[in-house]
């Protein structure tokens, strides 16, 4: 431990030889080179050991920073904190990129929330959405040959060897069909489904002590739902079907672009789609867009989420890597692997949730009984009911607001994070398993709108009208 601590202390130079941006870019290149030929570990023990090693390094680095604060002025403390956060971010990026799968998704989720983590860590982890370490082209060639029965040179008119996007499950290459159509070819990492199973074996072992608790059945069902959805994400045939369903809801001429699937070049592990050109959120923000443009795109982000819900689908992973801000003002929608399809029971719960303020306190209690399995004792607990009502009020505030609602308000976003933290701390998180991804997507959407700084007149969009009166089917609105 002393050697590790000394090493970490030495890794925090008083006068860095290169800027943070230069250091970060150089280190990312080294990480990519290291991981290009290294497949993700499949052993549960190996994966658990890697996470344990990472947590130890994070703890040691934090301890080193704390110790050095004794010998530095305020400005030096701030600089050293930024240096430490950057180095920790790159270390976490490296390890999660190596593990891939569920662990990379964990890092992506953390990167969505810049108000929770230090900026250097959140910004670096956000790159896992579309800049995860790609696999070497030799592995790409093997996957294509196994899935499509031929080498890429024989299948395509042209095929770029360097991936232009890589994330937790697979990476994407530009190509051109022999017909001349530009396409994006999404290729799954080898054995990624086995890494997901390994991570959940570890999770089940870690959760074993909770089996005797009153919330065990709910917790188990929620974990099973996460496992099910992650297994769904590695089925590209299922994703292709979700893409086709989404294309029926969105059209180019109403401001949205959903790429078409090319079945001849798609399998369970390879998905070939139309190529869509645009900027991811960080690059878009770097262009310093006007407030008007931010608002227009904010409205589109909001409409995507709710239009899918009205069609009994949930875009379960609305993060920055899944949207493209196009030069002509349209919004490109990518990655439909993480999509829930609601049953009649689940859709009924959503309808009730969207109309809570029309039914008052009794509607809240009905939702708690049906969606959170609340007992009479739970409903008599004023702290429990009050905290859930506070959460509901926070979620409905944009819908109740007259005029454009400012999603860029840091206080509003922080309040939501605080409510969530209190619910978890009080162990009031028992709920129907479908709410795991519903709540996740809702929070991630608001995080995107916060980062975008968008102001959206939600009431003018008449969201409630999409759900129809009680007992009726949904109405999917046009733009």
C-alpha cells in the first residue's frame, strides 16, 4: 500500500509538463492502443478482481489528495483536485473500457450527470457513450466473416477499418454498399453476452446478504429486469425490429431521422443501417448554438421520449451518444437496443402516473399500491408518502409550468438528484421492475436537457392528450 501511495503522490506533479487537454488526449490514445487487441475478460472472478483493484486505486488517490491539502494554498489545492480527478477519470475509463458490457454502461450512466461527479470525471466518462476503446480490425474481420459469411472487402464497396464510434456492446464502422448507399455497420464485441452474465453472477453474490430483507423480492425482480434488458441489447435482430417500429413513428419531414435497416447485412451480432451525419451533444455545444436552437432541439428530445411512450415503447437509454444534432435542424436517433415494450398492465401504470395531478392524493396512493406494492403500513408512513409526492411534484413541474420551462436551471436538476438520493437512502425504492428503466430514462432525459440548457414549453405540447382518457388507447401525435 505504501508503494501505491507513493506512486500516486508522485503522479501529481506540481507543474504539469502538458496541459490537461493534451494529457487527456495522449492518455486516451495509449488506452486505445492497449485495449485494441485485448478481449473483455469472461471470468466472473477476473472481472470482480478488476473492479476491486479499481476501487482501491480510486480510494488511494483520494487519500493522497487529502494528505497533500495540508501543504498547499487554496489555488494549488484546486489545481491538484482537478489533476487528480482527470487521472482518476482516465483510470476508470481504462478499466471500464476493458471490462465492456454492463460495467461500461455503468460508466456511461455516471457520465450523464455532470452535477453529481467532478467535471473532469463526468466529461471523461461521457465519452464512453461513443468513444469507448474499439477492438482491433482483425477481430472485426472475424466477426463479419462468421456472421455474414464473407470478408468485408467482398461484402462492401468500401469499408473503413477504423471505427468512428464505439461503446459498451459494440462499435460502428462507415461503409458503402455495392449499390453506392452509405451505411453504418454496428459490430458486436466477441462474447459480450457472456461478460454480462458474469457481472450478474457477481452481483447476485454481492446481494446475497439482502435475501432475508423485506424488499428482497422487489430488488431481485429489478435486477432480473436489468439483466433481461442488457441481454436484449446484444440481440441486434431485436434492435432492428425496434428501429423499424420507431421509423413508423418518426419521419424525416417532421424533424427526426431514424436510420433504415439493411437486412441482407444484418444478423444477431451485426447491424447495418443507413449512415446518419451529425454532431453528438458535446460537439454541438462546442459550436456555441443560440438559445433558440437549443430550445428547438430540446423540444425534439422531449417529443421523442413521449411519442415513444404513447406508442408503448420506452427509449431506455436517452444519453448523449444516441442523438445526432444535424446541420439542417433535424434530430438523428440512434441505438434502439435498449427499448422497453410495455404490456397492458405496465402501460396502465404509466397512464396513471402521467395523470396523477388530476386525481390528487388518492391517485398517488393508488399508484403506490399498484406500482410500488405499498402496504397499509406504508401508506400510513407520512415520510414515505411525502417523499414520493415530492418526487412526483418534481417530475410534473415542467408539465404544470406556464410557458417555457428552463431545464437548464441547476437548482431544479439538483433537487431531483437530491430526491432520488433520499429515496435510496430511506430504502423507499420498492417498485414494479419496469420502472427501473422508466425512471432511468426520465432522469437521463432531464440530464440531457440540463446540459443543453433548453427551455421547453411542455404544456403547449399537450402531452396529456397523447394518452387519451382513462380506458382508451394512446394517441400518437404528429409533429
